């Protein structure tokens, strides 16, 4: 096919999904180095993708804001959406890659005149796509590899571009992190262990079903601080402050509290200074992987082969229960609500500590 000049990528999902799409963006730029690449995402994920050097322009499409506008004024909402579409149309994209798994975005892309619209025909929702890949969901391989399959629609072998997702830090991210660490008595010589006992914003109020025990996290933190003399940093957003406070109450030692004190860019800067990250699965895990950190991640309902660290190499360890038949229960974007959560409650702290010790003993 003729080398495309202007390509638009649409991914309205959470931080993990947007990070999973970065190898695709990198591959597009490598194959079409003169192309102008646009990206549509939501307001929160904008902070992750905005510094990607392979993306020329980012458009924010925040569904919740449009819903609020609709409730306030339907005419105002329609005008806002039309203005956003007009800003995309002015860029004169010839190809759009729709990763939304729905039909609404590709329909709008057709309305504004983007001739080639590529994406996934999930549950026959790809009716407005001109080039499509039939899928039943993300079931057989990692999401990164599903996204890279889009390259086949350009006649490009996806396997040649399997690579680690990436986020790109700025100097100000790093400077903020250094100041924060200095103010909290953490030096460049310290072993810095980042601990994330939440899992980010995805799953909303059901996020608790992905959380390992607070008592167990407290034990792991104390072990690192006592046995190894490490500096432990507790991370989380404002909604996870109660989780972190509860863990601190259970601890014998005093960690550094970053929970509720960082912007997303500050968080990335601090992640990049950690020797290792210990976390539940979720967007923060994928930010850690994308900054090149070593990680120990704890997986319960979710399948790490599909949503885990990518690529799964010697820098990453996943701890999960292999002895229960109901795991993983998150399939086809649905999961079984289970208050007992044996897939997580049965994981002992020693398994996390052992995995972390093994990673730290290896040269990066």
C-alpha cells in the first residue's frame, strides 16, 4: 500500500490499555517515518501519552464530560462534540486505527471523511470499519500483541515489532522526584522499594477484587525496611489514601508516603527512581513496566498472560495462585464477583519477598 501520511489512533480505555498501544505507535513510526500520527484518548491517559515522541498531536475525548454537558444542555453537548470532530477533521487524517472495540468511534470517523478505518470486529461491532480483524475478545495472547496485529492490515508482520511498552519522562518529572526524595530522607544510594497496594482507577468501586491483603502488604514493607534497610514508598491516588493509611497503622516502621501527594507525572518520576515495584495488577503496574522498572505483581481474577507485564522477562515476576481452578475469572471483559477472593487471600508474603529477592539479585 502507499505509505500513509497522516494516521489517527483511537484508544478511549484506561492507562494500561493506552500503554499497551505504544509498541503499535512505535511500529507505525518506524515503518512510516514521515507520517503525522494523532492519538485520541481520555483526560487521565493524556498525561501518560502526551510526551511520546512518535505522536504529533493528542486529542482528548472525555466521555464523562460530554455526559455532563448532555444533562446540562443537549444542544451544548452536540456543539462540543462537533467542535472536537472538526478539530480532528482539520488534520486531514487518511487512516484511523480504532482500538475501541465498538462502533461509535468508527461511525464518527466515517462522518468526518476518514476513508480507511482499521480496527477489531469484536462481536460484529466493526460495521463502520473498512479494514477489520475478527476477534472474540482478548483471550489467547497479550493485549500488546492484539494491538500489533493491526500492522497486518498494512501488510506488515506484527511479530517483527514485539517490544516493551514505553512512557517517556521529562526533565521536570525527574527533578520533582529528586526534590521529593531529598525532602523525605531518601538518597541515591538507598534501595528504594515502591509499593502500590491499590490498582488505579479501572474497575471503579470493584477495584477491591484485585487487591491483595493490607496486612500482607504491611508485612512485606516491614520486612524490606527491617531486613534490607530499604526505603519503602507507598503509592496511590487520593481515593486509595485510606488503604495506605491502614497499611501504615499495621507497620512497625515508617515508610515514605506518596499516596495522594503526586500528580500522574510526579508518580512516573518517582517510579523511575525505584529499584523495584511491588504492586497489584492494574495501570500503575504497566506504568512501572513502561519506565523499565523491575516489578513483582500480584494477580488474582485477571490473567497475567493477557494483561501482565510485557514482555514477561527476567525483570518481572508475577505471583498468583496456580492451585485453584476458578482463576482467572476475568474473561471476555467480565468477572465473577467473589468476596472471599481465594485467588488473592491465599498468597503469603514470603512468596512476594522471595520473588523480589530473586529480581534484585540479578543485574538489570
